[in-house]
C-alpha cells in the first residue's frame, strides 16, 4: 500500500531533541524540544559542522525512538462520530466507507527530512521541533481545500483504513477504563487487502485498485487543483506555505528554525503567509484578538467595496475568509466545562479544525466521538517530496490510520479555525458559532463575536505586532486568573 500508515513509517516521539534539558522559556510552548544550541545559526561554527550535527540529531532520533508501536483506534459502532460538520454512525459498511473517504481525503502534513537547508541554520529537517508548524499547515490546507475544491470533494485514490476496529462499546464507567470493549461479536469492516503483509506477494497496484473510493471519479482539472493546493505546502523555499516560508515569517517574532511555536504565534504566521502570497487574491485570514472576533475588522478585510469604493452590488467585492481564534481553555489543563463547547464547534460545517495537542506534542484535531478527539498526527518523519515536479506523488500527503485521544489530555492552548465563502456564509457562521458556544452551560464563553473594530487590528498590527507582543493575549475563559504563565503557549493569564 502506497498511502502512508503510521505503523509503516518512522515515528518520532515527543522529544527527539530532548537530550538537552529545555529552558524554562521553551517549556511554555506546545511542540518538541529545541535542537541543541550547537546547531544554531549564531553558534559561530562552520556551516559544515552544523550540517553534521543536524544529521547526527536526525540519526539519533531514529535510533532512540525507532519505529512506532503498532496500535489500533477503536470506534464505537453505537455512537455518532462528528468530523468537521459531518456525522457518521458506524452501523453499516456504507457508513464506514463514507467516513473513510472523508478522513483519507484530508491533507496530512508531517515531519520531512532531506529538504533544502533552512536559511541561517544547518537544518534540513523539522524533525523534533516543527510539529506545530505542520499542524498549522494542515489547518490552513483544510481551509484552502474548502475554498478551492468542489463541495464534498473526495480524493478518488483514497485507500482502506488501517489499524482500526469498529466495536460496540459501553459508556465509560469508574470500574472499567475508557475504551475497553465488550466481547466483540463483529469485526472491522476493512478489506482484507489492507491487512495483508507486504511480503504476502500482493502487488501495490492490486492494493491500490481495491482501495480506491468507489463513489468518486477522476476529474483531471479537479485533481490538478488538488495537487496544486498540496504543492503550496511543499518543503521548498518557493512554496508559499512551506516550512521555509513559515520559519522566515517567524523571525519577525524572534523565532528561529528549531524553536518551539505556540498555536497563537502560528495563527499569525499563517495570516502573514496568506497576505503576502500572489497565488490568489480572493481569500483573507483574520486572527481574533483577546478571544474576540470583531465583525467590523472582518468586514473591512473581506468587503472590497469598503476599502476600494466599489458598489455593494458588485458580485466580486467580497473575499472569502478564514477565521483563526487563539484561545486557552483552562489553566494548566483543559477545563472540563469547555469540552461540550469544543464538541459543538466540531458539529459545525464552517469549522476547519483545531490546532493544539497535548503538552509538548502538537496535533491537528478534526472531530470527536464520545469523549475522544479524532486527530491527524504530524509526528512521522518522511522523505521530502519534490512538489515542483508535475506529477509528484500524493500518497504521503494523505493518512489512512485515524488516531484518537481523550479530551482530558488536550492541552488548553489551541487555535480554532473557521471558513466562510460568502458574506451570507459569514453571517451564518456568526450565528451558528454563537449558538454552539451558548448551548453549553459555562459562565464564560470560549470567545465572542462583537460589532465594531478592535483597537489594534489596523495595517500596523497586521505587519506583525500581535505576534511580537504575546503578552497582550489574555485568558478567554475567566478561570484560573493568575499571573502564572501557561506551560505550553505564549498566553498570560490575568
């Protein structure tokens, strides 16, 4: 099988570069440990020495953490799974296949190795430190796919799910650990082809033929657009949303290749990357301030008639919008009161995912079932793909092994993403999100929509002020108000 499975690639676990003890400042961010100072650009050592050290660290990660332990994700056949506005109940093969097509069609971006050297460093891999950048890329990629691809598009070459079981599970009880199943009377609805051992003699072509989505067909124009979107996230300096570009934008906020990044900083980096790209001009990115979405600022970004004096009847005046909302859902750990809010958000079609993770381990959350989050994991080290080639392989950009994690392990620092294509969609988004946030019984909402404009969202702020001044980011939830810094991001709880 060509599609990459977590059980078939190198898994770089939690701190490949943790051989050196991280500094107190670095502990504030989700992600893996910074690389040792010996490979910094200011080390004063020859570039060749830096390269050798970078190669040594990559080899050390592979030796120390090796291959991933094969594990299965178990899905409850009696509970609804929500995946960014779509619901699935695994009571038939058709429903499992519908979920498979939706999940595998998501863009999966992971660690890469042997890409062109990052400017100012000897690094040719983001292994061990770039997981938050990869999670942010996946969030933006999801928005771009919704923006450019046909509604409900599915990748026609998606393969069968691996490392999954579908069983009847009891509700969680104190006497039995979550996720333990009853004696199973059914097995997974997975094609035997996907479970064959590579040495069984079945050809890759045969597996791919058995694993393709039956409900989709190849449209050359649509597939070319799919490939183009993926190429924007390639690991080449020319890619507008690649690691090279994001690291360069991070320099404006004092970040360097090998540093940790928080979900709020990455949100502003993505906004800047979209602002400066020449690939398209009908899309804008807005980053909320202090857990508040100012409708006036969004209107000013999206409505060209406001800034260019066009008539409001012009059909081309409105830009589509990706809204990113950095939040903190508790103090040192997730406040359980906000679990229901997160669930409600994932039920909305305008939601494009959440970047966050667990402490020092960034993930891209795309849905939930019961008390578990569904996510895409960037912590797999794959060889670089040259996306400048006209027919580059897409296999390593799609994952067919879903992973799940309990809500109580979720780090409170995260950034929530939404997408609205039209002005009416934006108005519907505001109403739907407000309803989702108010439906749960919490005293303080995760974030709010307000009329008017923010004080600091002008051109001077858009140039990077919000990224450079993380101390201006406040706690959204009103809980655990203290001067103690959070352990995983740049928030200050006041």
